[in-house]
């Protein structure tokens, strides 16, 4: 299982970025730990394609556009909402593992869909 989280900085346990596709970095979390990578794109569908090419199964994000959501969901990627405000990656992952994050679905996407 590979989890992707948009983050603000390339440092240990960074805060989640509220800007999904425009996030400067993504944290990739698997059984081996957390790896931070620079987002090679400045938004758009290329970010989604990049995540899919990496084999991402889960995305934890505060906000996401409708088009990226639809593409990810159609590819079987599950999306989860960690809450608002300053949330660090480790806290979001812990909440996910405990089943405490709200899943983003077709029924509630309007609550999370944001465009810049």
C-alpha cells in the first residue's frame, strides 16, 4: 500500500499542504516509512498521472479538484480527508491507520473540491 500526501516542505513530518496539485512536495508513505519528493508539475492532470505511475493506492488531502478526484477514484485510488488546519503527516497517517479519517466519495466531493 502506497499513500500520497501533499505537503508544504521537504523535511521530517511536514504539515499537509491544502493545495493538492500545486503542493510543492508529496510525502509517500509505505511499510518502509516516509519519503518526500518534489512535485515535478505545477498542478493539473500531470500530477494525477505522476501519482498513478508511482502506484499510489491512497491519497490523504484537505482539498482536491473535481477532475483529479474523478480520475483517481476511477483508477481505484481511495481518498481521505484529515481535517482542516495545520496537520502533520505523521498525525494524518496515525488517524488513517485508526480508521478516523473521512473518506472522500462521489457523495461528498463537493465539500472538498477546491480550485485555485
